[in-house]
C-alpha cells in the first residue's frame, strides 16, 4: 500500500481528497497546522472511510519539524495543499502569503529530495491564466501577470517545482483548479469558511440560512450573456478524484514530462445569476440578492478546456452544479447543529 503525505489534509479540498485516497487504498498521513480548520474534520474523514488517517500537527514553516517528519515517516508521494488562499488578505499581507506558500514549498521540496521522495501533486489554480483571451482555457494559454500576491504564489510555486524537476528525480503534476464548490454527500465534511465568506457559494448558503442579509452580486455589466461574471464551478468530490488519478499516473510512470499541468474543471461556464437560480431550484429556496459594482481584481469569464485531463488522466467531472449546490446547502444546515 503506497503511503501518501497530504499537507493541508484537514482543509476543504484536502479533506475530500483524503477520503478518495483512503477509498482507493492509499495509506494517508496528514500534516496540518489547523490554522484554517478544526480537528472535527479528522473525525468526519474517519467516519466516512472507517479509517483514521495518521495526523501530525505541524506548521510547515517549521523547517526542523518538517525534516523530523520525513526522518520518521517513509512516504511514497506528497500531495501539497497547505497554503493560504484568501485573495483579498494576500493583497493586505503579501509577506505572509509568500512565507506561507513559498517558504513552506521550498522546505518540503528540500526534504523530499533529501529523503528520495519523488512524486508530487501540487494544488495550483486557474488564477495563473488571469483573464484568458481564448475560452475555454487550455493549458497552453499564456500565464498572465498575477493580480494578487496569492495568485503570484501559485505562479512562483509552479516555477520552483519546474526548476526542481530539472536537477533531481522529482516528478510532479500541477492541477490547476477552477472554482471548487460543494461537499461530500455524507454531509460529514464540507467547506468551513471562517468569518464573512469571500467566495460565492458559502456566501449564498449563509444568505439562505439567514446569517447574511443579502448577497451582493459583484458586477452586472460584464460582457457576458446576462452581465454577471462567469466561472467554471467544479464539485469538490470530482476535484478530489482528479488527485487520485494524477497520483496513479506518477506511480505508473505514465507522465510525459517531469512536470505536467492539467486544468481541473467541468468545461462549462456559469454566470453568478445562473448559480443563484440553480441554487434556488436545487434547494427550493429564495435568495435575497442585489447587483452592486464589480469587485477589484475579478475577471469577466473563465472556464476550462478539460480535454487534456480527460485524455491523459482518464478523468472527467461527473457531478452537476445542482449536486454541488444541494450538498453545499445540506452542509450549511449541518453547521447549524
Ligand atoms: C478566487 C480566486 C481563485 C481562488 C478562489 C478561492 C482570482 C481571480 N480568483 O476565485 O484563484 O482559487 O478565489 O479562494 O484570484 N461573487 C459575487 N458575490 C460574492 C462573492 C463572489 O458576486 O459575494 C462573484 C465573484 O465576483 C465571481 C464569482 O462570484 O464572479 C466567484 O467568486 P469567488 O467564489 O470569490 O471565486 P473567484 O473570485 O472566481
């Protein structure tokens, strides 16, 4: 049984991926510093899979602790999720973002090299494309100057990994996620936004739950079919499964380059208004919303061309927007309990 270190394994995407890994007979070791999650997530994972992953409370900024972990635990591969991810916060605290997202990656890569761990899956983002000229976006689309320090950390991280693969045996896959939403249908794990949500779906569910008075739609004057911005919303369970197949690709030595990039999305764009209508329909709810001015740094439209992931990983998204919005709402109700 292959042993996989999942950093940030108690986070939103990390926890869903740990579930899929354990269901696919990987042994999982989680490192998380609990900076943006809680230990209850470990209970959720254990309840879903009947298997408790090994958990290590380690801050990846602690180089010695990372070195000790690798000394004491032999792993076959790493999925690296642990990172700060709030775009707005990254503008206000850029150094925190470079320290949390870049220093930690360097320590991790150094220890992987030292301990001959050769397989890495990295959490990247469609944010590297900025506003692409051509839609849907393929992996060949040019990388744009990042609109935020957060986005920049994803670009720099990809470059660091690329350079590391040139001088070592490291084999890596960077998965560029579009917009992950929803939660596990057991309703035992889901997204845990702390404070006022910045992302659309938690804002919608909190508005439907009465925690927020009204949803603001950021911009009604975009050049899209209904004037609201378009994104590719992918169910987090589909996204989690992409990590399992990417890992299998590395272990079966099918990769065609030392570092490969794959877009992970549905291939379908939805506008903010379409998401709202889909939420209302899927959950039989009415949402309070109003259109306000655009949010700084937002782009008009982004959705994935997933041909490469379909062909090379044999992966495609299966769950629908409605599935995701239903699970997001059930999770919101669960959080009340
Ligand atoms: C952003 C980041 C992305 C990051 C993701 C997760 C950019 C360009 N995108 O995605 O890299 O991985 O967050 O943190 O940096 N919206 C509203 N009202 C709200 C909230 C959102 O109308 O209250 C709209 C937004 O304007 C956008 C869409 O909903 O059009 C999705 O927003 P959001 O969920 O925040 O994701 P992105 O901004 O696409």
